[in-house]
C-alpha cells in the first residue's frame, strides 16, 4: 500500500511505501507491524507479545495499539497490559522461552515492554533475569522506556539509560518519529543478533512529537557482522536453563561476547554517525537522540543553520543513536585533531563517562 494524496488516517500504520504523518507513540506501535511484515517477507511467521504499564510519555501507547483493531489479528499481535511494570516485564520474558516450550504456530515471537522511567526502575530484577537468559529463536525484545527529562508530566525528572545499562541492555535513543521507526527495526534485529533485550529510550518531545516519516520495505536492510568468538562465527543460542552453572557462564557471555556483538551490529549499521566532519575541526560536539536535534536548533539560532556553516566554523558534530555499548571507533574518529570535546546529554553524564 502506498501513501499518496488520498490520505487516510490508517496510512500511518498500513502504508508500506511513501510518506506518512505520525507521532512518536504511533511510530512505536508501527514498529511491531513493520517487524512482523519484514519477517514475513523473508519467510518467517512471527507474532508479537506486548505488555507494560501506562505512564506518560507513553501513557497512550496501549490505547493506540488497541485502536488499530483488525491489524492486531492480521499481524498476530497480542496485547496484555500488566498489573504493574515488573509483572509485565516477566510476561514478556515468558514470550521468549521457546527453548522450554516450543512454539506450535510461529517461527518466533517478538516482545515489547513499555513503561515510563519509574517503571524501568521497579522492573530491574525482571529485566536483569530476562536479559541474562536472552531472547528466543527468531524473537527479540524491545523495552520502550518513556523518559520525561523536564518532568512535564511526572513528579520527578528522569532518564532510564543508567538503569537499562545496569541490567546489561544495549540502549538506543531515537530523536524523531522517523528514528523511532528506524531504530525500532534495528532494535529487533540487534536483539536477535546479540541475544540481548534492547532498551529504546523515548523522551517526551519524541513521544508527543508529530512529524513526517518515510516508509519502505527496503528502508532498513540490517547488516549482520561476521564476528568471530572463540574461533567460530558468533551465533546466539538461548539455554533452556537459568540455574547454576549456566548463570555464571551466561554472565560471562553477556559481558564478554553479547555486548561485543551489539557493538559490532551498531558499527556495521551506522547507528552512530559523524554528521558534520570538517578536516580542520577544533571542536567536536557529541549528542544522542533528541538532544542532537535540539543542538542543531541551537546552532541554527546562533547563525549556523546549514552543515556547511557548522563545518566552516570548525565544528564536528556526532549524532548517537546507540549510546550503550558505545562504539570506540566512532569516538576515536570524532576526537581526532580537536582541542575540545563537548558532550550534550539530558541528565547524567552517561555518554561522557564512556568516552
């Protein structure tokens, strides 16, 4: 289906070619359908299991998903809202245990957890267990964390990247609805490749934002790196047990191999990019997700609206879509020859500490 001048409200979920208009929350809903569609094009029959707990800025996510109506059955998407966030996370973990209970009707199940920052905090135990155990065959999980850095609709300002990192999850940071679509698809492919749950940090301005996005079945063509681990090509395989001695071996695998796989996937697919790269740069500015867009707006208001203007001023700009594990090669390229490095983040010095 192609989106064209005959605009229909369902285009934002059904159109597979062209331009659509949607919010960040709607883009997150669409990620589920896009992943199932992509799997079907390569001959995989996958379903989706979604559970979480309402809370701004993702407070309308489950309602938006429910309103897609017949599309849920068409794409084998099951929504079971959680009694609370950690029960929801445990339910999503259950969708990834086909090593224990083989799937009867599907080749795999993708999972999605959703919740706001305080829900990420309370779900740490479930996240840690589920991430260590890993994802199912042809599965993958995105943990969509709604962050409210300015406390627009929260009692406290919050950022979830440190909690997701502490559970051992790779963390992606979209800055626009388009990037929610793109990084969402990469999130599932990254999850399958590495075996990790993947955190998707969506801040209020992105969740509430409304923008044009381009869709096409070939827009995301994931590259799977040829990573060699212990003399053999890397392939993640979930173990049926989560007891000693497996848990100790799984911990070593997570931090020694699966994070390496995640880092390699991010590098191979350009999730972090040097957007402006003058040869004579004296200053490098690094910004992830939404902060990169706000940085560009600030530079524009200071008189540097175009890439050429920024380059002429000797400023190198780096946009991060994947903030953990951070690709060291991008950092080395970013800081070459400069006198100063500035990292722009919403809250704690998470990226700065890694650099």
